[in-house]
C-alpha cells in the first residue's frame, strides 16, 4: 500500500470516533424534544459546535467557557438587537458584528455561535429562546462532550474550564 492510503486509513479511526460523538450528542438533544412537550433543544449552530467539540476538543474554541458563553452572549445580542431595532438588513449586520466583537472581547470565541443572532432575528424568537434551547442545550453539549471524551479515553477534555 502507498503511504497516502496508509495515512488516510490511520486517520479514519479518530474521525469515526469524532463522528460517533457528534451523532450521539445530537441524537440525545433531538430525543429530548419528544419528552418535553416539543420544547426546542436543537438549533443549527449546535451542529457546527459538534465539529469543534468532537473533532478538535483541544482547541480553545471547544472549551466549555467558549461553547456556553459564546452561545449565550451571541443569542443575547440577537435578542436585544431585535428588541431595540427590529429586523432589517442593517440590524442583522449590526447584531452579528456586535456578537463577534463581544466574543473576542470576552475571550469566549466560538465560531458556530456567530450564527445565533441571525437565527434569533430571522425566526423571530422570544427571550425564552435564551433559556431553551441555548443555555440548556449548550450546557448539555459540554456535559456530553466531557462524558464522551473521558469515556473513550482518547483525550482529556476540557483543557480548561474558564
């Protein structure tokens, strides 16, 4: 076999483990919706969070502080911007710009969370969206990531809490 084929085969193991973790986490969150009167537990940016948490768990972007606070702060920015200014092309841009700045200033950068203001504003979410799916979902994601990484013994996660 060529070195390229061997290299790709050896990379498949960690990729499959990361994919299995992401599948399990999203499946649990989706399953919770069935047992909680249809309450939201999922949103699209959580799918992108899976890539970072399970594929790159050593990254600063995958740490609990970044996942939880990144999602909370950016959702809060979207809700506040929508409440103050409504939904317009300029207010959508303002909300995303403020969210990016706030994550960078607070050292809570989590790229998937950059989409949260758009989701909030384009779907007309209320303030309860901050609680569910965002806060509860982000905390559950971190807990599942912690259990998964420790359970597989492949990585020590997290590398830092705060």
